């Protein structure tokens, strides 16, 4: 029976704050969720979590480090696209999350200031670029293997 290698690399946690939740970031949320298991294994050893989703019409902010998991963000992406959910608090909020309707600039700054220590909060394009830099090479290798 094979045992796990005790010297395996530690899992790195990438915490994202999505500024904007239009079609591109919703697609990113679905891609992260679909790739979650594969990203957690070598060579990536990556765990993705979300601190917040911020949009003009509302925001969701995690109150704990595990509140906004990829599955939750992908589900809300699908529900928003289908027109059955909003981030403004009118839709039931994920457990251990806070919703704000139409966050002001001061509220957005507050969300960013509450981001856990050591976590980078990026503007929309930087978040997408960093996430795609991690995810796209993996997807390309998977596509080559499936051939």
C-alpha cells in the first residue's frame, strides 16, 4: 500500500478578491472550481479561496477564511447569470459572509483593509492575469493529455 510522501510541498493558499463580477470573472470562478482538485495536487499544490466579490450592485465578503470557497463562488456566478441571484443581500448570503448593497468607495476600501494579512488584493485585471497564469498552463497540459 502506497503512503503519502511526508516531504510533499505545502499547499499554497491563493486568496482572491474579485473586483467586478461580470462575464469574465464569473467564467474565471467556474474555471477555478472545475480545476480545484487538480490544482491542489503537484506540481501546483494550490488552494484557492475568495475573500470578497465586489460589484456595483453589491458585494459579499467572507467573515472567515473558508467562507467563500470556489464551489460557492461558481454557484453564485451561475445564479447571477441566470438572473435568480444578486450580491446585494436580496439573495441568501453564503454562511459566514456579509452582503452589502451598492458598496460605497469607503466600504470597498474597508473590505480591502480587512483582507487577511499576507494576502494580495488586486484590481480586476491583475486578479485575472495572476489566476490565468496559474490555471491556463494546467488546462493546456490537461488538454494535451486528453488529446
